[in-house]
């Protein structure tokens, strides 16, 4: 009996240690994928701003953000997206799990945690399958305010209404949580 119990404890330790290593590796890979996605999107937005200001950047974001997310998702082998409690594009509205995590991010920010370091990981069960879910907060920076702030120029407002009739992504200030990157990956 004692040998069986010891053996089971060793197996449990090995499985949980392996699982933790796997989870840590998936977090590392997720951060890399987010950096890839954010870097490509920011580069394209900066290109738009330099060519024609915020209105051009809005058009570029509308045309390429989804394609960049799809490309990065395919290359990394999981689904990566952006979401927010105040989404610009209704396609990016949070699911129930994401909304709950975003609300916890707001509480953590209010408690003084550095937004740049706020993230969350969980393994959930979906249709009998283990699914790795990871979210990383997106801080609002000064550059974001021309399209997401309180004082948006009339030409930007017009373009936003045209492209995003259900837009809720305004009224932000530097230091707010703009939203989050969200990663979903089935565990095989």
C-alpha cells in the first residue's frame, strides 16, 4: 500500500511539474505571438499616420488588423485576437470569460498594478477539451488618444462612424486599459 501511494505521489508530481513547464512555455510563446502581432499592427498604423494622419491609420487598421491576427495565429498555431470592454469593432467584443478577465484587470489596475505587466492565464474545459487561455492587458498610450481619447477631431469622428457604427472605444486616457490581447489554444 505504501509503495503504491509513493508511486502515485511521484507520478502526480511528474505530471504536475510537466504541466507547469508546459504552461510556462505556452505563456512564453503567447507573449512572443503578442509581440509579433502588436509589432506588425503598430508598424502599419505608424505608416498610416505618417502618410495621412489618424484617418489613414483608421482605414489601415480596419483593412489589415484582422489579416495580421489571422496570419500570426496561423504561424503560431492558435487563435490570437484583441478584445475590450469598450470594443471599436463588434467582432472584437469579449466572450464571457474575456469580459470577466478584463474586469479583473481593471481591479488590478485600480489596486496599483503596472498595466504593462497585467496578464492572466487559465486552462479551461470546453466541450470536453482542455483549452489554454491567456490575456495580456493593452495600456492606452498618448498616440492612441487621437482615435480613442475624449477630444477626437471631426474628420476622425466621421471616419470612425463610417467604419465602426457601433464604436464604443472612445473616452480613454493615457494609463487606461484599452483592452487586451487574447490567445486561445487547444491542449492536445
